[in-house]
C-alpha cells in the first residue's frame, strides 16, 4: 500500500467518523493529513475509490449531482438534492432551511497547526516508548484532553510537529473567552512537549541508552508563533433541526469550500454545553474550510478583525 493510499484512507475516516458526513471528490482536490498538504485530480480520486469499493472498504452513499461515498457499513440518511451551481436561488432547499434560523457565535474547529523543533524526532525515537510508525516513521504522542478539546500530536521525521485540535462538538467561539480557551490549550501542549523532550534528553545524556549520541533538548517555539495550516470556521444553529439529514458543498474560491450540513451533537465532557446544545440533538452547521498559512497569533487577529462569519 502506498503512502498516498494511507492518507486517503485517513482522510476518509476523518470525514465519516469525526465530521459525520459522506465525502466526494471535492474533499480530496486539496486536503491535509497530519499537517501535510495533498492534492489529487478527479480522475485519481475516481480510480482510488473504485479500488476501495472492490476491496469492500468504501460504498456509494448517494448520488446527487456528485457521487458521495462513505465507509462500508456507515449509513447516512437520504439527502435533499442540492443545486451545485450556486446558492443564490430562493428555491434552493438549503437556503430554505437556513434563511430563518438563529445562529450561535462564529466558531472554529478541526484546527491544524504545525511548527519545527530541530532534533525532536531523534530524541524521542531513541526511547522505546515512542516507537515510530514502521511505514510513515511518524511518532504519535498520547492524546491530550483538556475540557472538550481533544488534541492529537504527531512528530514527523523531518522534525515537524503537527497539532490537531479536535472540537467538533464544542467549537471554539471567536470571542475573548474562546481565544483564551484555545491559548490555554496550546500552552498546555507547548509545556508538555518541552518537558517531554527535556526528560528524554536527560535520559540520553545520562547514558542509559548506550551508543546513542548525547543531545540537548529540542526547543519548542512559543505557541503563538506556530503556523495554522487549516481550520474550519463557521456557525451552528441555536435550535434543533428535525428534518431529514443533508450535506451540500460549494467551491467558493481557490482551495476554499463552503459546506452546509446537518450535524448530530453527542454528549461532551461539559454538562453546561450538553444542556445548551442537547445530547444526540441535530443542528445545522455552516462552515468554510480555510487555509490561513500564518501564525496562530496573526490568524486569530485576522479572523477577529474581519468580524463574524456573515462577513465572509
């Protein structure tokens, strides 16, 4: 199995299992896995999906102008038929749903961040507890859970560290409290990584791993200087949606995608959030997949200065 096959499967699993929606070729024209950007033509996607269908890993979910697929056995409700030429028509079924809905504050989720810490991979890979993946050579560190945020950290052989902040059920509001919430979470990651690399370096320096060169601890840069490579920016409806499940998407610019879909909210670690949003309740979500490609500090400033989601 090639490296491209692996990342395709990872991205499919992320969309179906974490975003709870089917996928089409548009999700693979430009996408990111573990901080690495990938591009694919429609023809390549079609060939890869055909092979996965033959293998029994993927199945057709529905056809609605575009073919939408899902992982084998993961069913989605019958969708409404979207008009993929645009959203301006007053007859468009998605417009009918969202035009009178009250929406919550603009928020961020599925935040992908990367930075470099020279020497970090060599320091960690010298310890048996951090054995690299035999194929990708990536080192996946234990999940960091802080409140409703689930943070995945991957150390690549290139000394690039990718951080993915998963918070689909409890998005980070673009306001003062939300920014503090994100900053506190990234500070925790920064401190944990610094301690981990320092401890591993001390063990190596003490000679507990004979034959390994001594190394000073790799320096973890300030989290405000980490690079945001991708995030989902959008809004959730404040009231429950009880209609049939749906998912529609449109290309609105180069490498940008607008999605409108129904999302089921499961219970979180925050009881007040559950009371506000409801366990296993469905709400409409509107989001854009964006690629800021700037520091955390600048990306946050830009999105706050731009104003709410309605200004995009």
